[in-house]
């Protein structure tokens, strides 16, 4: 049984959620959290029902950027910040939740594992969605779905891009390649207008992905320009 002195502090749990711990440190912290969760469930046989009612109250209606704060406050008040963070850590794996649950099987007692599987199975996706709305905002786009078709009649390609926001709203952009390229040029021009003094507005990971994709595209476009230039010289 864990004692109050054994309970990890908030900084450790935040480091766990941020990926700032080694695998050994993660295992140690998660094991201690699971032991405390076992004690919590043993002390309150209605814990699963109470938590289900709490999550249903916070996640059952329309979500916005404030949903996460309200849910986190309720969970932390009832559960304690450490057990709330333990739940977030499992859910934060998103599509890898099953593997993270499998990872803790060696530490968790059957009642704890059953409890986590039930809660995450019912509310895992909703908890993740609430976090995304809080972290990124409803207007930020979540995913872009692309479709490229060849129009045999017009003898050209047509590109469709469906952008889905974290709010669930979708918008579609459709055009021929040259039109899409002009749109991309306009977006790059707009991005360059943002001031960079002091705090750079772009995340390092986003910049890296952008530079890599641009380098690939510029290589292709440069080859096209060179070919067109040679063709013009030949015709001349």
C-alpha cells in the first residue's frame, strides 16, 4: 500500500505526460500510481460508477476549448492529480492505447486493469478530443485528406483537399494543379509575413516538416523549369 510520503509529486506526472522520463522512470512512476489506484478502488466500490457519471457530465454534451479544464478540475478533485494524470497517460497514446494498456498489465491488479479498460473503452476518444480542443483550439486543422484524379475529358489532373478542424468542421479545396500551386504560393507568402523577432511563431517540428516537403517539391519544379528552358532554346 502506498503512503502519502510515497506518492509522486505533480512535477513527475507532468514530466511523464511530456515524455520527459526514461522508460525505467516511467515504469516506477506508473507502478506507484497503479498501486494507489488499487487502494482507491478498494476504498470506494462505487468508484467506477462515480467516475462514469463525472465523465458523462463533462463530456456528454458539445465540447469546446473549456471542456478539458472543467473535466480535469473534476477528475483531480475526485481522483487526485496523480491518478488523473495516470488516466491521461494511458489515453495520450491515442491509437496505441491498447499497447499502453498491455504494457501496464505486469503492474496492475485485475480490478485496476478492468477499471482502466472500461473507462478508456467508453471515454478514451472523448478525453483525447477534449484535450485536442484545449491544446490546439477548435479552428486549428486536425487532418488533411487528399484525392488526386485525372480528368480524361479535360486532359488534366484535379486535386481535392478536405481539411478537418478539431471542432469537427470540414472544408474542401478543389482545383487543377496550377491553381493549387498558386494557392500554396499565397500561403507561403502569408506565412512569411509573420514577425520572427523575439519568439519564433513556428514550432521546430512544423518547420522541419515544411522544409523537407518544400525541398522535395522544389527539386521537381526545378527539373520542370530546366526542361522547359531547354525546350524553348531548341525551338528558338
